[in-house]
C-alpha cells in the first residue's frame, strides 16, 4: 500500500499556518507536512497583504520538497486552485469559479485565496521547499468593512465539522496525487473551464501601470492572454486584475 507523504498537524489558533510550516521546515527539518488551524491571528495574503481568518474557515498549509524549480511556482499554484475548486464542489455541491491567478469565487464573492511561498536551495541538491497556504471561508459574518464587497462564504448559516474534515482530507489526498503527476497533469483545461475572467473586459494593474484590456485566452502555462485597447495581444504572467462591470 502506498505510504501517505503527509502527516497532518492541527491547532485551534496560530499566527499563520504558512509560518507553522516554515518553522517546521527551518527549525525542525521537516520535509513534508500539512498544518491546519481553526483560526489565525496573522494570516498572510499575496503581495504582503493580510488574510482575514476569523470566521469559520479552513486555514491550511502544505509543505513539500520538490525538484520543480522556483520558476514553477505559478504552475503549482494554478494546479492547486483547480484541485481545491474540485474538492469544494465534490464535498459541498457548490460550484466555484477561478479568478486569475488563483482566487476562488462563489456567487461573485471570493471564498478562497492561495499563497505559495518558495524557500530556494533548501536541500543539498539545490531543490526548493514549497509552502502552499490555502484559506477557505466556510461560514460566518463580520468581515472588515474593506472586504465586505469582495469576500464571501460558502454557507450562509453554519457548516458541519464533517464537511470541514472532508474538504481537508480531499485536499491532502489530491496533493499526494498532484505532486506525483504535476509535470504531466492536464489541469489547464479544467482551469479554463472554471475561469470567471475568460472573455471579460478587465483592468490590469502591473506596478504603476493601469490599463484596460479584454481576456481572450489562458495559455498552457496559466498566463492570461489579453487584447489591449490598442489591439495588441500580450500574455500576463503576474499582476492583479479586476473585472470591469458593463453599464
Ligand atoms: C490571498 O488571497 O492573498 C492568499 C491568501 C492565503 C491565505 C492562506 S490561509 C492559510 C495560509 N496561512 C496564511 O497565513 N496564509 C495562507
């Protein structure tokens, strides 16, 4: 029988499960593991932002060593967004879409964010360690004012512990499979099918540059193919976008 790569550690409260994973790796030499918390006091988001983590949610981070170089971080995160969307849908019956790069949306509100951190040259062969943090808003209210129009929950009232456990179990099992097949796993067609930005008019934010464009495709590496207002085609590999609402 195949041995599970991941042991799961659970805490009621932590600062950040990504930090738990980092400490386990840097201070205790752990190579693989899953760190789960019921709540976080200092949840981290992308681009140095914080991630609100005080409602009934799943806050978990997966630590693993990989031969994939740090340049594959987008590929890993994109594949994980498909995995998490599929698990949520299977367990809850609720259909979630993906907003490029890797935010999951349910009924126009963000219900899940993913933050991947890479620790380069972490073993004698120069391979990196990856930490993939996943935050899922399950149920509850009380989002801070600035998030009220953006963040949402999967369940209006409450969620059972069984559903929570099933989602965590599904993600851990999916990770085992994903890491064995990342090079040959065709997640991009599933990613395209779940995209909520394909065909949409968007605004792109890259550093100080803000411009409008239309999304015409997602390439095989997860890049966003856009057509600018001047009619030029470009591929975005990073940055932020918002969907423009038509009047
Ligand atoms: C984002 O939307 O900007 C990414 C948010 C990632 C949040 C998760 S919650 C579990 C893990 N621990 C953290 O501190 N962050 C990630």
